[in-house]
C-alpha cells in the first residue's frame, strides 16, 4: 500500500516511460526478491512467483511482474493488483505476454486513472473494473458490498453522488489544466493570491491523503473552490470532507475519496463477487 509520506512520491511522475516514483520502488523490491533467492541458493526455475499489492503497492507489483516476466527466471509469474495507479507509457503494455498480470480497479477510485490516459499512461496486463455502483443493474450488488464494508470497517461506505461520472469530470478538469506531463509540472494556473501548477496542487493534496494536517496546505486546497479551473478538482477531492478535517487530527477515510480507495472497499467487493464475474469481465474485454 501507500504509507503516509509515500503519497508525495505517488504524484512524482517524471517524464520517462515508467512512473518515476513507482519505478524506483520497483527497483528496490526486485533487488530484495533477487537477494532472497540468492541468499537461500534457490533455483528460481523451480518456483512460481505471485506478486500482489494495493495502491502504490499495486503499482509496484505491476511493474515488478512485468520485469520478472521479461527476465523469465521463474517457473511462472503472476500478479494481482488492487487500486493500482497507471504505471507506464509503454506501447507494449497490453501485449499478451503480460496477460499474467490482473489489475482490479474501482471505477470510483480516481487513483486508478492517474497519471492520465491523455498522457499515454496505462498499466501492464489486463484491467478488471469492479461494478459501477451507480448503475441500476448493479444496485443489489452495491448494497451487498456496502453491508460487507460496514462489517469490515464499522462505518458506512460513502460513495460519490454520480459514481464514475464524478471521476470522469475530475479527470477531464485535470486534462484541461495539464494536457501534457510537461504542463503538469510547469503550467501555472492563477490561484489567489498566487499561481500554482497541477503538480503543486496534488502535492498539497498528498498532505491530506497521507494523514498529515496543515492549515496552510488545507487553505490552498480550499482556495481552489474559487478558481474556475480548479473548482471541479477541489469539489471532487473534498467530497464528504469537513473544513475542520483539513486542520484537525481527524481521518478522511470516511469521505468519498477515502472510501473509494481504501483496501476494505476492494475486499468487500471480492466478498460479494464470484469468480464468474472476473472471468466474464475478461472475456467481454476480449483480453483472454
């Protein structure tokens, strides 16, 4: 997963083929696995490697599985990622060679859609979206998921009013502010009393997501409400978050952004769905 300050690295994209922050973490993980194999004098060709992770951990699992697949040093390699952000701009990311990598994503979880597809970012392997709870045909499933979530967490699941449509509005607003990765880092947008890039805005958001409380950072996020360009992004980020949550030692896990991304939501969906859902989703996406 993502541990507090690692949120800052999550928004540090870089301009290479792979996301800078996730790529560096993957280097460390691959070295650790290789050191384990060497230390125990294992013949890796006799072993299967299964990699999994949530959020940042999902992104690292995605990249690690790709690299180990390329090396072909294990008997078999597979990965199951949850809530993984996009990891790469490689034109070969959807090559059938990486059909051993399954990325389970929540349509209400904006983390699964950044860095933006407009910047040519995606994930290695096969994406498997969970049901969109706002659709009528998924109402019963969504209610079952909410019941499971309550049992896991002790509090009610908060969703976005329009579900995935709200995520799409956020992504559209972000793409207008920063049509390219270069714009993400360099294009300054007026935000009273100064100006700010989308990267700087997301770095301020990282403070909130990491559980830190900073009045100055919170005020920067709130000031986005009066900016025509940042308003839809701010509205999305702060859905269900009280102003005092930005400054006090209180959790944002009960908010829409917290519920959409937390691992308990993914666990609740797994408890509700059967294996046929995942097989059928893959078949319907012509990714078998």
